[in-house]
C-alpha cells in the first residue's frame, strides 16, 4: 500500500517538486573473445528522462514501458545481474527487472550464448559453468562502461536467476557442481525424467558424455566475490550437489524460491535440496499448482496456449500475483543485504 501511495504521489505532484522516475533501457553487445561467446545484454535503469516511453509492436510479453537509450538517473545505484533459464533469453524475466528498477536498482540480463530460444547449441546446454562466466564477464564490462560505471555502486552487486539461471547464481556464490553426481542421477528413472529438457528434447542423442565429462574437469572456479547477494528461482541441477562440501563457500545471503508443482526442477531435488545443503539460506515455496514456468513473463494477448505452453499456467494460478509477490521478496531481500 505504501508503495502504491508513493507512486500515486509521483504522478500527481507538480513538475519541479518531485521528478517522476521511469525505466530506461539499453542493449549492449559484448563479446568474450577468449571464449568465443557473444553476450547480448539488456540493461534497465531508473531515469527521469521526460520523453514518452517507447512501444514495441507485437511484443509478446506484458511489461512496463521503457524509454530507449534514456538518460541514466544520477547517483549511485545497486546493480542486479540476471541469468535466464535454459533455452530462454534475456527478456524472459523482464517483470523482475521492472520491479527492481522501480525501487532504484540497475538491472542487467544476459543472453547465454548457445542456450537461448533462438540459438540452441547442444554443447551449451550441458556445460553449465559457461553461464557464471558469462555473468562475470558482462559484470566486468558494465563496471568499465563510461556511461554506467559512474552510476553503479560496485559495493552493492547482486545476482538473480531462474531454473539453470538459479544454478548459475549459486555457482557464482561458490557452489561447485559434480559431474559424477549428475551422471549417476541421470541413469535413474527420476533423473531421466528431470534431464529430458522440453527446450531440447533429443539432447541426449547428440551429446558425447565422455567429452562433456572432460570439459567439466577442466572448468574453472566460478565464484565471483564482487557479487554479495543471490536470489534463485526454481534453481535447477540440484542433483549435481550431494555434499555440504560442494557449497561450503556459499556464505553470502541466498534466497531460494521454488514452485510446489514444479515438474521440471522438482522442489525435492532442487530448491529444497539446495536449501538443506546451504546453511543460512532462505526458502519460500509458491503453493498450489504453480509450476516451473510461472516465473517467466506474463504473455500478451497475441500468444496462444497451444504454441506457447511455457507461457500459461493452471487455471488456479495467477502468474501476475506470483510475480508481484516474488518481486517484492527480491526487492526487500536485496535492499536488506545490499545496504
């Protein structure tokens, strides 16, 4: 209620007494040449730019309008890095970016090369350590950017992620996944069900397991000490964590949010499992028939349930309300930690 009143006051106060803060948006095209990974990044930020927000004809998601290439509000702002789910994209958690920017955060969401809806490369679906490296690389670029570096508070950086993006932020916090544990789980009936990805149904037929194992063993340390708070929604590949030793370095604040009826990354082997292993982590489970994809953007009217099953929920689930609740949780969590 307080937030609604503040928003109302911003709208009705005369110009000059209170500047109306909107959402600015820019797209950056970074390139990690050493790893040969183009990393398109969307950045949303607070702005007092008075231009009319841009409209995007045919945009498939509901979102708050933003001003393209708007001037960035002065001052120092905390930064939240966002990691999308496997086979998703940087725009699929825009609802979370909107909620964070409304409370003064700068938000940057990265397209993980080879693991997006429009760029599916088999090997990039089974080498999850690439994703934390993507986030760390882009973070470095943002902190060096001439426009953004003056307004980013480098002492207040957080990370949020969904599904494999949830794993991504846990890896950035210091979690170390085990290939052996994943491989063993994959050979169980429950494991086969969980590791059959709707976003890449025949993945197991085009992957050389021995090659992937060798890549796992050569993967680098992923912990990024510049990031000091982590928010994981329906985190995946929890099956790759079987001991507290693997998460012993995860000491920064971690908030885990799951969905009770998640059949893609079931709570038992993922959200609740991570919470059990990681001391001092917080856990909230969205009750009822909320499934895995409830954390994706709300669909606009042009999308159909048949062609876009990921964008729709059980009739008893209100995706908008879930986003409102999760957004408030994320804002409160990051504000409390990134002081």
